[in-house]
């Protein structure tokens, strides 16, 4: 059997760190093309290149029924009216679902069915679990004033497909309207 | 796509309840044969039949890459020196792993490799994730003074095999020795 160190990990719900786990960090410059308001993007980038998010990942095993998990930390902030967001992805193995569990802060998940393009906004908060079905592109936005952290669990064989999103993009973006996160068609902002 | 109600659920980390989710409850009388000290079991049962634990489950979809999850609530207490425990199970689809996330309280997971019988005790606490590999029987014990709650995520097709455990039982039990949870061979107590 695996060692205790492999069987268990400790995560910090405030920083998103997992003891001993590798971390991926994304700055604003890594998200070129994600925000609809490109003038606001260039202006924000010119003022600095802030860290938008980090993801610490644990991959205990890679077999057929195995699971991986990660903790995401997404900073509060906006580019124009658009909330700071993750790149978003589909799973390479399209059937793979994912479960998100909110740890701290307030955010939303933008889900988009790959075939139909149907989009949905689902709140992500502490003690809430969000189900991301298979065949569904998903992106996280921080809609609050403090860092958003969350745990994600997915099949080991899910894989991450960022390329399809980078090419086609999500049809919708999430903006602050009257102080509330609102989903609007991307084309209305460009 | 599913409705928001199907995509999201809210759980109470103190009571283990998930809004709208079915709950399974197990009393001491449901765990006949699980505790090694049968005299202590009968004596505790004669004094009442306390609720040992409940599990609320969410099963959003049943496809190949889908996931299910549940929140367990395990009460504090002992039968003789043995901590209150769950029945424990293997997954019907043996390869299926499971990830446990501690929410409140203090406990341990007893893991036993089905083929080798190798056993391991892994602490379960808030902000800790425990990986239960495939082919591994697992049972939870509350080793603290307050209710233990935890979240478990597993492949939708995992299934629960309680029969194998009911027949063969775990080789080890977890007792309080010098105030600490200690794993001992079951046969040393019977």
C-alpha cells in the first residue's frame, strides 16, 4: 500500500497550498484572449501583471478508477467589468465529471455544454458542492472581495484540454452589473 | 444541461446534512459483528441503541466518467475500548478509489488491502484529504469527543460491497490505548 504521506495530504483553505504538492501559477499575461474587453485587459496589464490564480495538484495514482484532486486559489479583482477568472478547460476524456467544493470566498462557475453551447452560472461558496458534468467546459470566477479557494476532484484519466477553449473561447463572460455577477454573451462586449 | 438545483448542493459541516439528499442511518444494532469485544457490544446495546452514523448521498449522474459524493456524520463514543465506527466497505468495482475530506472533528480511516490484508491507519481531520486506493476496504472511526463529519467523492460506478466485509471482517480494530487511537489485530481482542 502507499505510505501515509501518499495517502494523506493537508491543504490550507486560505492560501490554497497543499503540503508537498506542485503548484501551477497563472498571471494576467497568461490569460491573453480570455477577457472580452481587450482595451481593459491591456490597460490592466500595463499597470502590472498580477497573479490571478494558482492550482496545487495531487495525483496519487493513475489507474482506471483512480482520482486526482487539486486546490485552486483565485484572487479577487476585475478587468473592466469582468471578474478575474481561470483559463477554463474541458477534460481530454470528455466523459469525465468534476466536483468542486468551495472553501473560502465567493465565486461562480461558468459551465458550457460543448455540443449545444448552453451556458450556466453556478455559485461556488464554502460548504457548497458544484457538479461539473462531462462534456462541459468550466471556468471559475472570483466575484467577491477576498481570495476564493476551492477543492476539485476528478477522475485520474480526465486530463486537461485547454486548447479547445483557447481557440473557441466560452460564448459567455461574467461581468459585474448592479453589483451582481451577470452572465452576458461575449460578443456584446467586443 | 442539468438544472442549478442538480448542479449544486449545500451541505452542513456540523450535521452532515445535504439539502434534498437521501440519508442512510445506522444504529449500534446495525453493526452486529463489527466490534471485536462482543461482551462490551451487548452491554452497550442493552443500555440503548444509539445512532452511530448517517450518510447523505448525492448521485447527479451515472455515466462512465461521472462522480458521486456523500457527507458522513459519525458520532463520538466507544464500545469497550473500540471507537464508534462505520460498517466499512469495498467498492463493487474494485478499481474505484475514493477521496475523503475531513470537515469537523477527529477520526481515522482504517484501510485494508483486499489481496494482502495489509492494514493502515490514516488520520482524518478538517483540511486533510485522505486517498483510499482501489481494492482497499475502508472503515471510519471517530476518535474525538465531538461528531466527525467528512465528505467522500468516488466514481459513480464504484458501488458499495458491504457483504465481503460482513463475512470476512477487517483484520484489525482501532482501540483507545493510553488515550490514543491504536490499531491492533482483531483476534487479540476476541
